[in-house]
C-alpha cells in the first residue's frame, strides 16, 4: 500500500494542489497539468460553467438537454444578481426525430474491443475495498441507419430579467416550439448572469447549470442502460458550421465504438438526441467520451430510472469538457436508505493513480477514514460503492447516516473525470436518483439560480484548506446591495471541513449569492416530490 496521503491535499500550496482557483481580481489560475492554455480567461478555459464578470458586455449560455410535451417539461431559469435590469433573447432548437431514429436494415457489423492489459479488479491494498473495473472482451454491435428528418425551425423570444431577480422561461410556452427534445441558446446584454435549466417528467425532476462555453470534448463517468434505465446523450451545436464527433463507450464488460457514433454529424444550429441503450444494451455502467473531429458542441446526459426495479428518478447534467486532476464533492450521504458511489473515469491512454478522500462531519465521533487508493486503467473506470466499504460502514455505525464530503485526486498527474451517484428509495432521506459531476474549481463567489419558497433547499460548503477557516455568507440581491439571509451571515467553515445549511425565508424568484473570504466549493441540493437534485453552484 502506498503511504498515507490524506494530508497532501490540505497542506500543499494552492499553486501546486492540482485544482484551479477563481481569482477575478487578477484572473490567475493554478496549473492542473492538463495542457490548458492558462492565458485564456476562465470562461474560455471551459473547465465548468462560470459566470462572466459584471464588466462583460454580453453573456451567452447553452442549455442542451430537455424534453417538451408528453408530461415532460423543460424550463430555463435566468438569474441576474447584478444591480441593473437586463434584456435577452432565447432561441430554442428541436431534435428532428426526438432521439427515435427510424431503423433500416443493419449493414456490416462493427467490432469493438477493450484495450489489452490494464484490466481486472483493483484494490487499494487495504483488503476491504470493493471496486469495479471494466473487463476485456470483444463485442459486435450491428449498426443502423436513420432517415433524414428536417429539423423544426428555431423559435426565438425576447425576455427581461430584473436586477436582483430570476426569470423562468417555460420552453413549451414559446411560440413555435414543438414537442420533443429541445436545446436553448440564451443571450443577454450583460454579465454576472447564471443560467440553469429544470427538466421534469413522470420519473422525477432535476435542475442543473447550463454551459457557459462549448467544447470539442465531453466526458461522462457514469450512466446506465439497464432494463429500467434510459440514458440519452443530447448534442447541441449552436454554431453555423457542422460539427463531427466520435463517441466511445466504456461498459462494465468492454470498450465500444459503435458505427452509429463514429463521424456523427451535428448540423450547425441544431440539437440531436441519441438513446445510448440502442447500441449499448443492458449495462449497469456506461462511461462515455465525446471527441469532435471538427467544431465545438455542448453535450448533456439525461438519465432516468422508471421504478420497475425499485429505483425511480431523473437527472440531467453536462459532461466534463476537460479531464482534470482534482474533483471536489461537498455533499455526501451514506445510509438512511441512501446508496452512494463514486465513479472515476480515465479517458486518457495512461494509467491514473487516484486517491478518493472522505471528509466526515465529526471525525472525533467517527474517526478519520483512510483514503481509498485506486488504479484506473487507460480508457477504463473504477467505482466504489461506499455503503459496502468496511472503513465507511464502521465509521458510520448503526443505522444512522454518515454525512461527508469527497475529494478525488490524481496523484500521478493523469487527469480523470469523477461523478457521484446517490440512489434512495421513496422513504429514504434523499429519495430518487442524483448524478453529480464534481467541481474542479475553488472560488470566493457563487450564484444559485433555482429554488423557490415551496422547495426544500440546502447548501453544502466545503473548505479544503487544512489550516485557515473560511467565513461564508449567503445573501440575496437587494437594490444593488447584498442582504444576508437570516442565520446565514458569517458562517464559519473550519479548515478541512464542510458545513451544510438549510435556506429558509427566501422569496421565490430570488437568486442566492454565496461569498467567502477564501476559496471554497458550494453545492446546492433541492428536494422535490420523490426525487432529489444536487448541483455544484456556479462560480462568478
């Protein structure tokens, strides 16, 4: 077993820690060793959704994945925490066949093979770690072709968003929007704006930030196409020129590059949705890599479970535009009817050595949990179901829940992608399905758009610095100023710890602004009827 490396994240200076700090005063970032051009702005680097500064003359956001019609809703939520009214325009694009391609006669089959070596079960050497890795097999996937269906004409509408307020745009209410998969392009005449979108259907509800940049690459660590699950990738090309992409899938059995996803053309200014289960059938695990041959796009994953196997819920999330060395997850719950797993995907051609660090709320009561040490093969994955790990269950004790934060950190410099999956039954503390991409960024200001007085809302604050406490305030915009929410002013988050708070008494349609005196990570959790929605807050 490698030496205990838990203190490394907390005591290494920021410039060497493998994550990025948002510093609007100087626009400086810490290197992460992934080949990014650090001369670009934070928005241009595209690590994750980031709000443009208040000096920006305009803002553009991209909301790829959602369905309109058939008991499904897709709503865009625009938050303006600034001190000036803004005007914008939303343009909605529809998928011509709504992810249901017409199947023609299969042609020559496609053979896909997992790379040799680097396979098999990996453990951390502690003897109590259960991980899952891909296995080496060859799979034949018969390709299909699709008929050409002309896309619906884009539908546009102007809108206003007042200073210190949010505006909700129900895509079904925009003239010209047809039922089916939709994507939205949101343009405004100022900065500091954050845009999220809410999706809902008979399986559940989820809210997730839209994208602030397009990218030639998108990576998804998790996904499932089991009998009760539907995984859909939604490709949005907001630009005039066509984009051409290749998509590969790593399952729990093999590596697949289906012909239908090789050289997939995403026409300019269009959205295309594809059901992954049509080519990757009945798999409990599906990681995906989307790599453009030409152009830039935005990709969402819609993942649903219909309840026939006991799990029901709906999630929507962007992929990771870039693999990085460090991912932060402020929230985590093990027990109380909730199963939690961390999935680490390595889209590179090099082996990644990764530590999964668990930060418990009360180490004096539970003891500290030794990090899990993982070896992730090239183009492979590892996942840890925390409920089955002895070091977690012993710390948890009894039937209570263990609340914690998680940090995924590559220790050999090979970038990875990490997601957290939580599944809870209808009577659990966190019902439904929740899939969250971690945060590669630390910042001292965040904006949360979604949330209303009728929805339970919590914020989880993580201070990864082991030495200095962080002072954090949750506020609402008020006539150009920030007014602290009652009971949430000057919260102390000790070094190396997290703090969960409930947000009460905030009127509907009011954004939240979270400010800190040192870099932190913020996660927002919403409780809907039978489903739970979590997302990393958007840095400003």
